[in-house]
């Protein structure tokens, strides 16, 4: 099976490239070769590489910047996503599209299910929700995967920021009133492969089309995430960092973050027979991967 993946330099695309081997061939492309704002470039890439499934992992992810540049977020996350889905449909191919917990308001008491009303609170979430709509409209043969709190060995993310700050600080203040699930990019990549295989092998199965929530098992807060990171750091290096829990109000940002980012993964697990590992496992694996890359 060959996957054509957009957003070559992103965390998920890099994790998918790491899986490329004998049973799955991953081609990841980015600008200028493949530009989400230029549908013709997407069509050319599909014609050249002849994939079995198209995976849209590209996104405008500058959540705070999107508040002052919503047009740029929409160009990639909404219109660009629609271009990818339409180009895949024109070639008779399924599309897997990566979305986000930010499509919800974050005020529900429990985990969100796919049928819950959406209500994004900022420009980034609005652009991603419109992207979901355009993908579904352009290509009925789609799987939209909402995930959350993505991190990994590649690119910039919360875990790497915590490790960087720990080099010069022994105490860090971290938000403790937002709940969600840290999700390891390589686990997301494994999930995407499982979904892609299902789309390719069961073209008429409606249960494998639509919107799905795909995050790791379990839940925590950003402060809890940080504590898990520093617990692992202490075990491996002896470095101790204290986490001081704070509220969202103590750390104001231009974009409002969902207080509740928990996503129920029941539909995903039942449809694909696949689940992502417990979030704490991902933390250990990510830190081990980073340590191995730093070793002489």
C-alpha cells in the first residue's frame, strides 16, 4: 500500500515516513512540490506517485497567530483540505484527513463523541471544522481523524519544550485546569496506516467512513503531562523539576484553549479494531527516542 502524505515536515508526516518499509510505502511531500493552496500541484503529485490512499497531515497549527491571521489558517486548514480531498476523489482514491479537538467548545462534562455539537472557540478551530466539512463534501470516501495534544521526536511540541526549559529551570508553572490526552505522533501514524488499510480493502463499508476520534488511552492535564515527563527525566538523568499547577487565567493566550479536550475513541476502536496505547507509554518511548538520537 502506498500513501501520499501532505505536510512533509510535520510531526505526523515524519512519523509516517519512519514506518515506510516493505508493506507500506510512504511518500511525503510539501511546498513547493505540493502546495495545499494549489489544487493542480496536488493533482500532479497524485498522478506522479499513484498512491492507494491520500493522507492530509498538513495544517496551519499556529493557534495563537491564527487569531490575527485567520485567512492564512483557512487557506490551509479549510480550503487546502478541500483541495486535497477533491483531488483524491478525482483520482478515485480515499482520503484520510487529520483534524483536532479544537472543533469543540471544551465545555462538556465528559469526553466528546463524534456526534456531539461542535463549537470552536477560536480561528484555528473554526478553520479546522470548515476543513472537515469541505473534505466530507468533496470526497465521500473519507475518514476524518480528530486527535489532540500531539507530540513526538520531530518538530516543536510540549514535551520538547518542557525538556528544553528544564535545562535552565528547577520549577515550571503549568496549566492544570485543561484536560485531554497527550498523543504520540508515531502512534497516530500507526493508526493512520490501520485506517488506510481499511479504506483500501473495504471500499463499500460505510462504518469505516466519516468522523472518528483517535487519541491515546487515558487522560491528564498539561501539568500532569509535565509531571510525567519530569518523572521520566529524573529516572534517566537524575534531574528533578517541580511542576507548580496554575489556572488558564494565570497564563493568558490570544486563542482560547478548550478546558475539556477529552475525546471518546469507542467508534474508532470498534470500526478499525485498533487502539492507541496509554498516553504514558508514549511519553516513555518519546523520551527514549530523543535520548538515543542525542547519544554520541
